[in-house]
């Protein structure tokens, strides 16, 4: 713990990093602009963390006071000009005039916005409202597009709602835990500790991951089965497990008959010999005997729970895989009670909330399609506008439309798309083609290089609002200090909407939540007063059930009957070739968070000052690469350079890196491939070559 002096008061708030959503007491001294955070103390009765934290959350306060913070609005006519610091009024007026002029010249659909999972529910809500009411279109998307959009699609198709099924505490009752495409030790450390406690007390573990992640073998924990599948073959593995369940008579018929539909058609498909573990062994690289044994272990457990991450979603079949896991859980009756379920481990603090708040181009708050007239009517009446019934542009569509000239202006709220989105050259070309880029952020990030307006954002220590974590828990975020920029982000968005001619005003963030509760059935029981009284609550939280819902689908699925969906495995088109013989997959490391904009400006940077390329000893040796050597990493879309870390936990033919530092820029090499249903990028499979760099 970094101690800066004795605190004089404390404020309970929520960590702004990962989807665990730990509660902290920010202990501070001083007041007003002189407020200083002394330390962050994890809250003993925090709903998600019960007094625990990780190295990210403990030191998070560092970035809020970092000298790189942008504190005054800036504008410039052209991106080749120098920035000019201006008043809020001038910056917002400049942005609004140019947005209106672009619409007048190119049509109402020529502008749009991208919002962020790092922002509060209230901030995201007002951004999507601004787009729908002031921009007059549905061109709003969220960074969940590039992480968990397949979760939203897949769980909605099968269960009827776009959210995880359990609370974190449920893991204490799991007898078998299956971790697929997730590395909780690094990415969700506090929940990983809880999971490990359950594993040390006797639960069995199955890990499906190309890498031998820490969980496979850690003190007092050894996975019963590690299925080191080839990147891109998730669906083949989950189908093979389901094949064993169906063909060996391990189906929970009572559950299936009472609670589900579509089973017979699905079972006929999954029983096809092509889905057997033996048939897919060559594709996945996993011995059929291990897949059979893992399937029997999962199906035979009293309670079996699936936890998964971006290693599931960031694939060309991300949505298919989510439905494949839902099929497996339904077939074995592992839904609707403690210790079971299908649980996405959300990467970002508010990725669940940003999706809940209607920031997808096809959905209004509460996952209701814009095509539903009765839903549009609610907003038309309240907002005094006509919400369009046609979905707007997704992020990749915005980039393509920017390059063909039909999309001309973008408001980027708390995202660094020039670093986080795949195929950096393509993103940069799209940003360069726009007439107007408005960035609202804490720092002059990579995307700001293409911006004409830079609106300073507020850190989590200055925000008033709520975040919703991976278990649907709505936590309060309370201001520890006044906004260093003089304005809350939701105020800036409202002022921009007003400057464009649409009246939008709230007295405070609580009033925004009241509007969310008024219009969104699953939030009807939520208010700041309720949250302040009970600490936190998991949605659905309704006026009838204000205590919330820790476990979903208990008596029936949200959609009525759980729906089996046949999930045929289709290989990704990204293949290793003679020119690019290795497969690159990407992930995160404990001390850093996403593009590192925050953690690189805290004490955490000392733990991981650069991104490394993990490569198997054999692949390194044949290339003449020694540990620590600088290497060039190339794909068909770009080349970058970073240091090698030789690691036996990588399989032969697969290498791995993180994307926390712009200088190495892993997304320079990732491609345009994406999930067939949601366009979530295929970050996890890129054919690459690795060669020693010419200069070390
Ligand atoms: Fe908790 Fe995640 Fe923050 Fe760590 S980064 S303190 S696990 S919310």
C-alpha cells in the first residue's frame, strides 16, 4: 500500500478496471481541488470482493492525478494544426456547429458515436440518448462490440437475456468448474481467488485454453483436464463434449423436457459422427480421450459451472461458441441454481452496464430492439422525438462508411479505438477520412491524434453514478473529489445535445438513473437511494423484487423455454501459411488493464513496462531467437516489434502477446476477421511470422 499521509475521511466507491467490480473505501485528505487520495482500502462488505483487491485496484488512484490529464477543452480546424485551449462553451459550440453542418451536407446518418464500458451507466445512457434524440439516428455503438458482443447475442438466443446467469458467490457450490478462454488469475484476480479457494476445497477443474495458464497448475491446484486446443477451434471442442453427453446417455432429460425446446433437432445434429472427439482431434489438437473424460466429469457433477472470457468471444464463431456452451449447460441441467451456469467474465468495469444502457445500434436500454414499436413509443413520448426503427452502424461499419465517404463525423467517448481496435492501419485510415472527430477522454490518447475537438473527461474518483459488474451487480460510484475539469461527463454530453438544438437537462446523475428505471423494466426498482441503502443490487431489480436477482433462470428461462441451437463448427478463414506459419493469440497481464491508458499512469507500470511476445522454445530456436531478443512480428496487415519471452507454456506453433502499450501495438497485426453475428473482432487468431529484429 502506498501511504501518502494520514487520511481525514473516506468515500465508498467502485474500482474502475475489471468486471469484478470491487468496492473500495477511498481514504483521502484535504478537500475541494486539494483533495488527495491517501490509499484505497478494499471494502469488507463489498458485494463482489468482501475485503479483497488486486494490484490494479489498489493503485488505481495514481492516474487520476497524473500530469498527463487533459483538464481544459481543446479544438483545432485540422489535425495538422496545433491544439488551442478554449472555454467549454466554445468547444461545445464548435463541435455542435460542425456536427450540424455535416448533417446538412451529407444527411442525418452521416454522424455517430462510440461509447465506453469505462463510463458510468448514466454517462452511457445520455450518450445513446444524444445520438437517438439529437443526432436523429441509431449510429451508436460501444466498445463491447470488440469484446463481449457475442455474449449478448448468444445468451439472448438461448436463454433470453444478454447476461451471465450467476452471482460470484455461486462458485462456492460448484463441484466442477470449467474455465474456457479466460485467464482469471490475471484478468479477474479477486474472483480468481474465490474460485481457487473452491478448487483447493475439492472442486474439480477443466481448463480449455491453448496456453497452460497459471490455473492449470498452481499451489494446491491441478486441473483434472487441460484441453490445449488450437486457437479458433472452441466450437469443435464444445460440440465434441456435447456429443459425448448425448451419445453416452448423460443428458438430464427431466430438465430438458420441462425447461427447454429444440432438443431433438439439436441432439440429432450433435450426435453426428463428425462432432465426435475422435473426429475433431486432428482439428483441435486435443486427445479425444481427454475430451471424453472432461465431458463425463462435467456431465456427472452435481453442480458444474462454466466461466469464460474473451478467448470464447473474440473469434469468427464467438456467438456460436456462446450458444454451444449454453447447449451443454442445458443438456446437463446446469442452469438455474447455485454452483452452475454460464458465466461471462467481463473484461471491463462496466461492459455489462454499457450494453444494458442501449449503446448498441440495434437496441434501446434493456436489450429491446429498435424495431419494436411499443418500446420506441416509450422513448418517443418521453424524449419528444421519433426514434428510428432501423438499426444504425456498428463500429466496423462506421470505419467502412468513413472510407467510402458516407459517414463523416464521430464522437468517441472514453475509448482509444486507434489502439484497441483491430488492424490499426485500417482504423487510422478511417479516422483520417472523417471531417470531424470529437474525443472525450482523460488523456490525449492515440485516437486524439485524429481529433478536432478534445473534451476532457473525469476519472472514476470524480464521477457520480453506477457501474454494473459481470454478475449484473449495480454498484455506486461516488465522487471522492470534485471534477478536475469542472464538469461531469454526462453534463458535457447534455450540453452538446442542447447546442445541437435538442433540450436535454438533468439536475444530477440520480435523475438520469430515475429515467433509466422509468423506461427499463429490469431496472424499475433501481435508484441511488435504494443502492445507498442496500449497498448494491443485481438486476433484474424491479419494484416487485427490489432485492434483485443473484441467480437467473431459476423457475424458467427469461425467454420461457431455453432454446437449443445447433452450432456447426466452421473453421476460421485465418490459417497459418508458409509466409505466416505461426498463430498469434492475445490477452492481458495482471498488473495492466486493456490499452494501459490508466495503468501505465500508475505504480503498476513498474510490473510490466512493455508488452512481450511469448513463444515456445522450439519456435524460438528454429528462428535463432533468444529470450529477451527484440523480434519483428508480422501479419498480412502489418508489422510491429517487441521483445521475445521464451515460454514452455505456449504450444508449438502458437505465440501470444498483450496490448497494453501503444509502442508495440499488437493490433497493428490483428486483422479484419470478425464474429459472423456481431462483428466482434477475431483478436485471438492471427497468422503471423516472427523473425529476429534487425536492430536489438
Ligand atoms: Fe477488483 Fe478487478 Fe479492480 Fe482488481 S481490477 S480491484 S479484481 S475490480
